C-alpha cells in the first residue's frame, strides 16, 4: 500500500512540476454506479487532475490522474465496503467547437482499498465550456476488473465541473 501511495504522490507532483507550456485542469464529479456493481454501490465521487499540451489547434494530449470513491450499500443486511481507485492515464481531447469538446482517458486504475487490485481504466467524456476556465463534464468511467474466468466492469456515469488552473 505504501508503494502505491508513493507512486501516486510521485505521479501527481511530477504532473504539477512540468515546465512545458500546457494546461493544468482540476475537476470534481458526482456519479451513479452502473453495470455489474450497481446493486452494491450507490454514489461515486471523483476528483480529476490533468495536464494537457496543445498538439494542434483542435487537439490536446497529456496525462491524467485523480481519485474515485464509491459508497457501498447495505444489501440484505450486509454492509458492502466502499471502493476507491487512483487512475493514472493518458488523456486526449478534441475541440468540436469553441464551447464543446470530446475526449478520453485511457490507462490503469490502481485499487486503493484492501482486496482491490484495480484494472484497465477508460473514461470517454464530453465537455461544454461555460467560461474560459470552467467546463461542465459528462463522463462514463469504467474499470475492467479481472475476476478469474470473467472480467467485470466497475462503471460510473459522472457529471462534474472542471477548472483550468
């Protein structure tokens, strides 16, 4: 666990200390659990941090990380523990217009809580620019979890706000 937290801290501080010209963004999101785990979890809260470089007039690419925490439910008298992930991903954004963009984050989500190994992370998203530094973000976030002979999806649909720092 200490190694994971050290790696996460190293990734975040490395992301913040990049000297190249780019855009640092932070976001906060709230969402609902869908798919394989929707019966056991109720609400998801996610924090995002990304650093994007302009590749062309309409394309940005970079790195993304964050923290995702899903609240467990009481199911038939059994309390299900909360689950947390720390995604580390490559990020891409494509500007469709001055106000609207689409993109995706692809990488690996480290499982933070005990018994959570994490899995492949993907997060397609659509953003609407409210102002020069504030976007409203709708995202579908998924973590593919290897469960022996099958792969399960820990999926959420989130709505949030992203701030350009």
